[in-house]
C-alpha cells in the first residue's frame, strides 16, 4: 500500500504534535507507511499546496472551521473530519489513525 499523508490541523499545532507521535507509533506497529504531521490552522493552506495530502483531520478546538476547509478540499477530493473529542483528549493515536484510514479508504 502506498504511503499515506495525514495532516492534522489545530489552533497552534502544539497539543496535536503529541497525538502525531502516538499515531506514528500506531502506524509503525500496524506496518502502515504514513507521513503524519500537525500544523496550525493559519499554516494549513501552505501545507495543502506543498504536500499531496490524503486526509485532513481537524482538532476539536478548530471544529468551527470545518465548513471552510470543506470548500477548500472538495475540489481536491481530500476527505476531512473532526477528530473525536474523547480520542483527542486521551491522545489515542490508534483510534485517530483508524479514523484517518477509514476516510482514505472511503474516498
């Protein structure tokens, strides 16, 4: 399977970086090749232009931006969702990775 590029967007990119580490660990354990990274909401557009993103996940703190991102991502066919607040709070990398994979598989 090809390498998956998973972009997480949050308000500052700080708390989400811990989740990225946990997701990378979960991906390694599953043998999934993934480029997982977190950016701040203000940096998201630059990263969407620079990278070939397979899926975009929004942190619960920026869920209000979902409609805005849907408009940007629809022409590119990039799936988008808000990370489950409980999984985010628990920093459950395995579940968030599974959420991203499901979105990629369904596109």
